[in-house]
């Protein structure tokens, strides 16, 4: 594909079909089309970012208008959580594929190795990033990792933030995997994307799954929207409050929007 063809396809990304679910304007696209779009934009070194939306992110956005605006500015907002797929089906009759950070990460690493697109990892911890680099060297020996940085567990000063942005830009990365957790990573991408000529992807906790620290839920649990329950079993103390509260809020907002759909009294 020529550079001009890539450029035209990149411009079309801004007019992707979207539908609103409670607080977020979800991108309507197949998994394969999404992957190809990301790779095209990455090859062009254009500034873009992707949010993988789940119930937690959706509820956070519903309760924080500024955060909703930051997420809705993203180039792609994909339905990571199964309940968001169900909502698209219930509200609009749309059968949308699930596009998750857990699936996209290994796919893009393999494609980046094949197409020689350099990657950068930002977030998580130094230990996880070191083991991630070893994993990639073993599974994708031609992958170019041009940098990684695990920020301290405190707010960065503006000059520190700028140094990170300058380092990522100078690295020449085409894909930047951001692992700060929601909502921190989405806020960071919204603030910094315009300064970084690369695709930023907010992958949350996908790196520990990639390197084997946590197991992925069985396929049947993924299909039935129970992956959150599997994760809860792995980290109950950290996740129980988030899942109970956000799931209840989601049900409430889902029923409200469903009742307001055309044809319902």
C-alpha cells in the first residue's frame, strides 16, 4: 500500500461510525479492520490514541464530564467489555465484535515485528516491563522495542511529564502501549497524544496477562461477559468494590437509556 493510500485511509478514521452507550461514543468496526487502521496510522507516524472501553470506564465517564470528553476525543473507543456489546445490540440492533486490549496487544506486537514498526511501553512497573521485554525477545525476536519507562507511583511534575513525552517522541516509536490503569491512562493519552507522532493504546493490565502473571478467563466466560468475575477471583481485595459499584451503576444507566430508546414507552 502506498503512502498516499495510507494517508487517505487515516483521514477516514475521523469519520468512523459511532454510537453512544450511556456516556461514550463507541467505534463500530470489525476487529480486523481496527487492527489494519491502527497499523496504517502507525506507519504514517500520526498522533492518535485508542481507549478500550469497559463498564468501569463507562461509569467513570458518566460521573465525570471532563473524563468523558477526554475519552470521546480518542481516535478509537472500542467495546472491550461484553456488556457494552450487549448495549449496542439492545439500543441499536448492532452486532459489534469485542475489541479488547488483551487481544489487541499480542496481535499488534506480532504485526509490529513483521512490519518493523518500533514500539514503546509506558507504565506498569519496572519488573513487569523488564519481563515483558524478555517475553518479546523470545516470542518476537525481530520486534524493535525502542524504549520503556515505569513512572513512579506519584504525580509527575510538568517538567518530568515533558521529558517522558520528549523521550517517547525521540525514540521514533510507532506504537506506544500505555499501562497506567483507568482513568489515569486515558487522561494521559488525551493530554499528550498531540505531542507524540504515534498511536497510543491504553492497555490497562494487559502486560501481566501477556507475561503470565495472571491467566485469562476461559473462552466461555469471555463469551458470557463473566471475565470480570474471573479477574475478581484473582484479585478480590483490589477489585471487589470497583466491580460491585460499577456493575450496579451500569445496570441502572443501561435500563434508563433502554427505556428512552425509540419505540419504548
